C-alpha cells in the first residue's frame, strides 16, 4: 500500500503571488471605476469571509467567482480573470519556495519510499502555475483541491481519492483549524509548521514542543484563529519550524481516527 505524506501549499511550502502581485493589479484595474478613496480589495475579502462563515467551503476559495460577484454588486463593467493574473505573476522572484532546500528534503522523503501529495484549499488553476514555476509540481505524486473533489479542509472527504489507493501517514500544514484538525480527524500524524517559532523552542524536540503550554497558547491566540479554543482535535502531535526536521522525526500514524 502506498504511504502518503501530504502538505498544505501556501505558507507551508511556497509563497503565492496573490498578496503582493495579483490583488494589487486587481486594485489598479478597478480603481478608475471607483471613487478616489474607495478600494475593491476589502470588498473581495469581505465576500470571501462571508462564504467561510456560511460554510460554503468550496465557493470560499473561488476567487474568480468572488471577484465577479463583487464587481457586479458595485456595477463595475469590467472582466478580470484571476487565473490569468496568477499565471502572469508566477515567475521568479514573485513566487518562491519558503525554504531554499525544500526540493532536496522532499526528494529525500521520496527516497524513503513515501508518496507526496499537495492537499490545498486553493483551486488547481491558482496553485498549479506556482507549483510549476518553482519546480514543486514534479515532486508531488498527487494534488488534491476543492474544485476537483468538491470539498475543502478541514473536511476529510477532500482526500478520499488518495485513500482509495494508499494510506495517509502524516499531513504537514501551517494552520491549526485547517491542517491540524484535518489530520487528527483522519488519524494521521498532525504536523504543524511554525515559521515564527522562537529560537529557544527550536532547541526542544519537535514532539515535545506541542506540550509547551505557553507556546501552544500563543499559537492559538494568533489573529487568524479568532476564538479557536485549544481542544484536543486542534492540537498538533508534532511542531516543526522547517521541513528539514521531517527527516529527524518518526513518520508514522500515532493516533486513532475519530472519523474512520
């Protein structure tokens, strides 16, 4: 049976062009149709967050549809294809690996007989141009996205296609609510990557970091989590600061699946 290690993509392995390139270009294209002090990006983010609150998990990541709705609501008579903008800006140095040696590390995991997968809430048309530009696509044995499966993290049905051919050993990601919860529900090893990890914590073994209550509390208090409480389902089994540490931990399923 194939043994998979899966990864979130944005803010885990790579930087996409949305924040610094795609959204600013959208702003500049829309600006002539707005009042001088108005901006379209807050309206785009508002619509996206509303979809998340309404549990419209797949639609919440369809940026082309979100933009189309916002432009229509404001009576702005232009068409903008975000997927085209992503392809335009998926070039060096606008997109990049978060760790320079990431490809080497992933290659080593493959030498250890693991299959690698990208499990992301980003639509394929936004993710693949970036993966291709930074040579990450060739490292992935599978890429699972909401537009193809009909589900988004933390819904475990997102990886149903993978589970038909193999076993999910571990999932690595940067969010407690999307990635850690997702892995814990599947009974896989939940690995949180914390690029902001204080230096003093780096001296502690990855498996012991999740038991540092003060550190864990600060992670839960980060702005992106709102009122997320530190219940067991959101607590990672392992916390790493670099994917290089994946070569130093024992990668195997350790907790029983809540939802088999």
